[in-house]
C-alpha cells in the first residue's frame, strides 16, 4: 500500500473525505519510528573526526537520520562506552557522548552502526520501509489517530499493536532464518 492508497483507505474506513489523513499517517510514522527497531532501519556510516573540543577530545556529530546508536567500531574493533567524566585523551578504544556529540581520544576513522529514522511518506515519496514491511500496522495506527481526532475510540490501537508485534516477530525470524540460536564454547 502506498501513500495515496493509505489516504484513500483511511477516508474509506470512516466514510469521510474531510479527514486530514496525511496528518494521521505522519503521526503513525512518528510512532513507528519511536517504537520499532528492525533490520531495515539499520545503517552504518564511516567518518573521521576532524575537530577537537577544548579538552583535546575529537568529535563527530550524530548522523542526521540517527534514532538510536547500536555500536561503534574502529579498525574492526568495537569501541567501548566510557562515562563522560572518565573520558580523556588517553582513553584509546573508548568513546563517550556529550551534547549530542560522539567523543573520541583520537582522530581515527570509525564505523558508526545505528538505527535510522525511516523517511516520511509524501506526495513525492509514495513508499518507505513501513509501507513495505507493515502497511497494515501503519494503516491501523493512522486510523487510531483518526479515532482520537474524532473523539471516537475504536479497535484500531489493538489491531495496530498486533500488527507491529508481528512485524517484529518476522524481523527476528529473518535475523537468523528461523534457526535456533546455539551457544558456542
């Protein structure tokens, strides 16, 4: 289901063409971006810190589309998080976060693994990850916002929750192809 089809489906659901369906879809997308963390939202970017703070630490700003940090690597080695008050220029192999900056002891290139925000639907962006993996969840969330808007609570919230749980369940299966996890050594 694409953006135009979602708007039509919402209008049909309530037999009303005067509803701001695009607003309900945007609210539903914001909610899905807040709550879902699935494979299609995973991103990696490489960057080299080019600027230093007053205390000599090197920094990078968060990626513009970052929702949540997963981990950071440098030369294939995962860096460990260190609290802000412990971080200093001798803390090789560590990073910290302060004032929406990633801080490092050196200017080595790093790979930042994170969950990205799914771009919103619009007249020029008819599909996105949410329409691909859970258009029904998106539809029912948008309907829930419409029900709140009209002051008529209905079943849409529960249906949306069930669909989002199913999206997460299917994503979990896809991470390991349905095979059981085995602990080694």
